[in-house]
C-alpha cells in the first residue's frame, strides 16, 4: 500500500501502487480542491516526491 499526504488539506490518500495513487490524488484534487487548478504534472510530482509505503502499526 502506498500513501501520500495532500499538500493542501493533509488528508492521507492511499492506493495499491504509485500509478493508482496518481489516479486517486487526481480524484481528490478535483473533488476537494478543484478551484486550485492543479494539473496532472503537479499530481505526478506530488506522488513522486511524497509517496511512501504504508506499514501496519
């Protein structure tokens, strides 16, 4: 499981891999922060720079 924190609201977004995580972050940005106009390149950068493996605690 891969996760990344939204750099706008702090919500954790998770998916099975980075490719799926890009889709989920895109969906989150559109649904929650559509007024910001975040483009696909920025979404990919956010995942590339901030995603990490989730561990069970």
